[in-house]
C-alpha cells in the first residue's frame, strides 16, 4: 500500500507547522522578503523609466515589476531560518537518547543492530513500506519523530522557491516573451524551477511518510522485553547447584 503521498504530506506540514516553526522568525522573514521586494521593485521601476527595459503598456509594466520583485523577495525568504530554537535541541536529545537506548539494549542482549535491521527500518519510510516487525517498533517510532520536525521546517522554508520561479516565469510572459523568440527562457525557466523545487517536494513527501510510519508503529503492541542470556559464570554456578550432596569441600579433599 502506498504511503506518504504529497497531498498527505502537505496536510501534515500545515497541521504540525506550529509545533516546529517559530512564529516570530516567520514574521521577520515576511518583513525582510517584503523589504527586498520593495527595493527590487524600485530598481526595476527606475531602470524602466530611464532605459525603457520593458516595452509594454503601463498596466503590464506594473504587473511585471510586481511579479519580478515578488520573486526576488521569495528567493531571499527561502534562506531565512524559521525553525524553533527548541526543535534542533529536541531532535539532538532524542537522537542521543535513542542511541543510548539502543546501545544499552545491545550490551544487555549481546546483539547489535545489523545492516539487515537498519535496512528494514529505512524501508518503513519508503513509498511502499512492508509490515513492521515487533522488534522494530520502538526504533521506527524514534526515527519518525526525528524525521518529522526537520521535514516540516524544510517544507515551510523552501515553499518560497517554487513560488519565486512561478512569479518570475509569469513576469517573463507578461513582459512579452514569446515561444518563437525566447524559447529557452519560456521553456527552460519552469524546468529549472521544477528542479530547484525538489527539496520542497522531498520534504513534504518525507513528512507524510514519517507520519504514516509513526502511526503504523503506534498501532502495534510494544515488543516484550528481551531477557539477557546467562553468562558462563552463571551457567557454572547453576551446574554446581544442581549436583547432589554437599558442596563443601573437606580438608582431605
């Protein structure tokens, strides 16, 4: 069964954004992006008045300036940090705790996570995940929690990238670019914009898959605790205790 589609991921990003995205940083990003758009718009307006860069009607000229200036503001905003300060520390703490838990379990049972188990857990975050084994439940939950926060933040930050490219492409078309004269610009710009939007798409899909893996793992009952196997000393003492008669040695023995 397919898991973590783009639509599901976008729903998760919008519903969980308040947990991982700082509202104050988001407002500062909007202010800086708007300021950059105003400056770029002023530069484009002055340049058009002096050199007549775009030979279109005044209404279309204003629309071109608005679209290109907005695209510049979105590009700058896509580099602005918007994650909560606690998100990174929480992820680091959870990672440390998960590593310590895994290490303690491995030392108690004399086993360690081999590459087969690591591959099984990685497959839980793929498009068609297999069933979760009971012994992998806790690790999948931990990995999903570590993945969801960064995915939501990345999606919220890089969403301005496709918006910027769409605005720039629309501004180019409004400015008078035609299929005959500017084929490379008209076709190449949206293709390049799509390639630049890969981080946004991957983050949204990753958020959806992490949430789906988390829900599947929570639906399973907790795995029973593993009992540590007795060591050589315990086995020897057990054999000695099972011998008949007294275990005390006499002076002549």
